């Protein structure tokens, strides 16, 4: 339960920060989450999902309020992908996901080096 | 760390035997962890680098694409809803009403608030455009786009736009109405910048390019005015003339590029003219050194981005007095032709306050209505095209380093230093030297400085404010006494049936020399003044009840002052001739006639030349395709319509004909001037020879043997038909002009995907519906028709009010413009009653 609460808090904190304009929050929170959770197999997918959601939710809300079709088309045109509005959408979500994923990975790997016994303890407690 | 071992989710599971992590033989767990960390660091660094820093062709991904402050904010920015908000600096509440097409109507209780709100509205919809324009003038484009803009920045700082704008602001008295207007306007812009920052709604292009808008200042508004002056009247023509004289020889250069036009013209001011207050120019043969150093500078200017050098103008305006108007009131029509961009150069609005009741179009970044009407008068403008750029070769020697010889003495250059920050590169340090003539813009081979009227500190914005308030011809012309540059043909019509036209601005006069060439900078050839205001081209209530301008030479050969040559300074005259022809017909004219004439596609040159061509071909052996093309030309009404196949034949014929006659000369004399730069003069020559002098020596070009004009026409015709058959098929009837002639509205940030078009359209460079070039990117940037009899005002520009490509107001007026329709220019009250109008209430 504590893990779920940790991840939920991380997700909420990330979303709140992104909404305030701190777009790199998935990375920063990912680092902390990774360090706290410790287990790469849990922390890294969780970081990726948190990153993905924290950029997806505002995008979805904006789509609901304003409609993102013309904006996606404009961004695609600016990027040189005329008439392919999915490109900026995918790119946006990939960036959010990567920020969360790499942050969590960095967090777990730092912890793995700085406090390796914690991993062993965790394994022993399973 | 202990939290991990006490993890409830783990602790609640049945205890499992402690198993050491599987590992490959020979590898220690510690090494794996370090490798894992290294991998994480490297990948994280790569992701963070791509997120935070731009790469070639890619913006920094984080700020550019994040959903809250990145490019996606375009979606929210595209929405305009009713709102009530605080605006710092207001004295009283202000109401801004938007029609469903985006036209803004600003109503304020004080003049200060009117201009503050105008700044806010401009910035709300055009901040990125405004920023680009001020950066261009200030030589600061490289700071945001990198070294690709370095040549432009260097040139702009050398030319002196920033220096001039700063001087203009310093010299503007605090008592001048323009002083407070510029300050209020700047505050409005800065209010919007602050709001956009705090609400993360800065235009998406800022986030995509990764920078923020700096605060706006009055100097920025003056810089934008400087940009417009430059694009309309800073020319390199004396350099081209020097190269032409050097390569063709003085006799051919003087014959082909004369001061006075050789062809039929329609000047609007036919005299009689006053005696000259300045003595006529004393001409002397150009010293050889004046011709020798032009090439490097000409080449440098040719390589500059479009818009920095004026390549000739193209705009129309005219007025019809009450006596010839079907409505009984004066009529006025204006369509300034500019580079057609998205967003457009224009922002349409009406401005209401105790001191101002004006409607029309403004240039974002400047606080005035430039073309429009108030309660009593309407006005529009075209470029007057007189020579405003003069080049001087400074005399220097090794014994006087850092000095130049002027009026018998050695003078030290004034030196200004600038830093040009470059995105992704080192800051460039630039030193600019100034002589008495102006900035030194070339030191390769010889030191050349340039006198440009755009560098004369002016109070032209105050003049425009006075025009916005004028109520009759007296007010109008009194205001224009102060106008310097660029010279414009200001057309006028008022609610009492009067019309007028005045080509206001600065007309530099030199004591002697040949100002169409670079001149010695030793003092004898300096600009000594301007034409007195009373003597500049103008007319008021002419007996014919019509008045018109289309960049043609405004005066006849009897005009006593030098104002420029045929080479680029004045239009060839075909649009003016056509407008004059239509307006001069018997009978009354209506607003609908004005509208039709603005989109008239009749090519005056074609109407003159095609009959001659048909005569030349009368006895020529033609194949079936050629005969069919001749039949098309025989039945043609000379209109460059998209469905006309004959228009295609003519269009290609004239281009090929100019090439056929002049290219052998260019080759044999090694002329290093682009023919496009002197196309107007060549066209006038060829027209004149074709009509009146078919045995002119120009047809006997070196290497082609003796021939006449008709011989050249026949050869050209065969080649054109062969090429058109190859490109468009063998049936000439299918060669619709729309297949070869299209327009493109180009995105201002040069993002091709945000262009509009190409879309077929009629017209060419000679028709009132101006559409030169292929694809055509230049043309009527705003069409306005005023009928004081019915008090109806109409207008349209290609594009929309918003620079946001996700907004409905990005291109919503394009179809109306292409269809040659106009939208009513409503008052604020009228707009409030329309469907879909939105209202903003701004409070102090």
C-alpha cells in the first residue's frame, strides 16, 4: 500500500508541477521516486507512466476545452510534417514519457550505487 | 532508505527466500550497478539535452512541446471570448469589441487609454510579428535564430535603423502628442507581455524558438516604421547603374536607362510647375573610380534577405470627385501592394476616443491608422518612388588613417560599436563608421557611404496622428509638411466631395553630378536640400474630377526638379495608364466600379504589343499549334484571367522577348546586373522600340546578326509555343493562365507549412490587380473603397487578424480577398449588433 501511495503522490505532484509550468517535473519527481522506491522494475515503468500521464492529462483537458486539431496541424506544419497532426501529439507524449522514465532510472541507479544494501534488504524482505 | 525494507506492499506478501540477483559469471554486482548508473546518466543527459536545448532544425523539446506552456498553448490563444479584466495604466474603462471576423473596435474615454488599449490588442494578436520586426531593424535576429540572420543584422546596424530610431525618440519633444502616444502604446504592449508570461499564453512561436519577448519601448515602434521605410525606398540602383555604365558603355546605358521614361505615361500632376528653387543639376562625366568599386557592394546587397532592399513598388490609389460620382459624394479607392504574408502586415481596427474617430488598417507595433478614414476624410497611399538613396565614394589616403576628405579638409569618421548576440555562437562585435553622408557600408576596394532619407530623424508618426485627426484638405496637407520618408502618394477624399493627391516626403537635391551613379564624397556632390513643399507633385480637385497614382512618375518631362530615373525608381506606368483609361470613360462612377477596377486584369502593355505581334506573324509559316495560339491572341480581350489561355501565351511571350533581345547584350558585354533588377526599364525600352522603332540597334545584338523587332518577335513566338507545348500539352486552348500563375501567401517566420497556396489567380505585374512574379508573393495587401455619398466604407486584406495558425482568424479573409469581395468597415456601434461579436471590458 505504501508503494502505491508513494506512486500516487508522485503522480499528483508531477501533474501539479506540470500544470504550473514546470514541464521538467516528470524527470525531477522521477529521480526522487526512483531513489525512494529503489526497485528498477517498479520505479522505471512507474516513472514512465507518470511522465506520460502528466503530459497527457493537460493535453486532454486542452483538447476538451479548445480542440487541439488545428493546433496539432499547425505544429506538424512547423515541424515539417504537413497534414500529419499525430506527429506532434506522439512527440509530446514521448517527451513526457522519456522525462519520467529517465528520471526514475537515474534515481534507482543512484540509489543502487549509493545504498546497495537497501536492494538486498528489499530482496530479503520479499 | 529504510523505507524500502519496510514497504508494506512487500511486507504483506509471504516471505520469500532471500535470493541473490542472478548475475553472469565473472561480473561483480558493484560493477553492474556502476554500469547501470553510467547508462542512466548518459541516457538522462541525452534526454535532458534534447529537452532543454535546441538542435539544428529542432527546438528545445521541453519548452516547445510541453502541454501547458509550449506550442499547444496556441489552442487556448485561438479562443476569443467575452471577458472583463484589469489593464495596468488605464485611466478609465475601455471597451474592445471584436466582429466575428476579428476586426477590433476600441472605444476609450481618453486618448491615452485609446493608445494603451491599441498596444494591448496589437500585442495580443501579433506580438511575435512585432518582435520579429523590431529585431530586424535593431539587428537582433541572430540572437533568436542563429547565424543565418547575421548578414541581415550586420547590414541593418550598418545602415543605421537603430541609431535613427533612438535619435527620433530623443528628439521628440515631450509636448508632442506623439510622445505620450508612443509611451501609452508601449505600456499596452508590455501589459500584454506581462499577462502572457503569467498565464503562459505567450505566442507559441516564442516557446518554439525558446525565447521570451523583452519589454516594448517607443524606440521599437520607431524601428518598425524604419523597417517599412527601408523596404519601400532603400535601393541599390545607383550601384546597378554604375555596373551597367561600366559594362554597356555610357552611351547604351544612358539610352536604355534614361532619366525620363520613353513610353506613354499618365502623370497626375501635369503642371504648370513653379520655377525651381534649387538650380538644376550640373552634370559631369562620372569619374572612372565611381564605377569601379560598385560590384562587391552590389553583390553583397543582392545576397541580403528579401525586403531589405526596395525592388520597386506596386500600389494603386485613386479618387473620384462628387461631380463624377454616381452617389453624389467623393469616392476613394486604395490598394497598397506589398509582400503578402501570414500574418498580414495589416491589422484592421477602429479607434474611438475624445480626440480620435478613425478606422482602417494599422501596422502592428505602431499606434496609428495608416490607411483609412475618420468622420470627414479618407486617405490611402502608394509609394512615390523618387530617389532617396545616394552612394558616395569617400576619398581616403594612407597619410590620414581613419579620415576622409570633405570640403577641403580631412575629417575623422564617427565610429559606433555594436554587439550582435548569436544563438549558438559567439557574440559578434561590429564597428560602424559614419561620414557626413551617412554610414560606411562597404570598404572593399573603396570606401562607400550611403545617404538615405530613412536616416533623417523624422517625426513621421506624429504626422500620421495628425492625419488621423484631420478634417479637411488644409489639415491634411499641413500635417504632411512634416512627412519625410518614404515619400508616398497620399490620395484624399472628403465628405464635402473634394479630392486630392499629394506626393509628400523628402526629395533630395544635389548641386551637381549624376545622382543615379555613386558620386564622389568630397563635398561638391552632396545633397543640398529638398524640393519646396509647394512644388512637390500634388493636385486638388482637378477639372477632370479624377486623380490617380500607381507608382508612376507623377509629373511630366517639364517638371524642373530631379526626382529619379526610370531604373527602378518609377513604375513602367501600365497600371496607371489602365486606371486612367477606365476612370476617364464618360459617365459617372460608383463604389462598385472602384471595386471592379481594383481587381481589373487588363494588361495595358499587352493591349499595345499583341496587335504588333500579330502583324509580325501574319506572313510567318506556323505549325498547327502556333496557328491555334495566334487564333487565341486574335480573340483575346487582354485580360490576365485564370481561365484565359491567351494570357499564358502573352505572359511567356513578353518574358521570353525581353530575354531574346537583351540576353545577347548581357552575355557579350559581361553585364553583372540581374536583369530582374532593371526589368522595368528594359520593358519600357522594348515597348517603345516595338511600337515606334522596330529597327533600333538593340535588336542587332552582338552574335545574332542584323535583325529587326519583328524578327525577334517571330523567333520568340516559335520558342514560346514550343516550350508551352512541352510543358502544358499540344492544345493551346488548355493552357489556362491559372495553370502557370499562382499566388502564395508566405508565413512571416518562413515556415513553409504555414503558407497559404499556391492558388491560381489572375493579374500580372502590369495589371491593376498586381501579381508579378512566379509564384506571385506580392500584391494588394489591403483593398479599401470609400463612398462618401452613401457613407459606406469597405475593405479586406488577405489573411486574418491573428498570427496564430490555429486561430480561425489566421486565414479567414483569404477567400473573400481572392473572390474580389470587400467587407463592410463598421463602426463600433454597428459591430456590436453583428452576430458573433465578442466584447472585452478593460478596467484600470
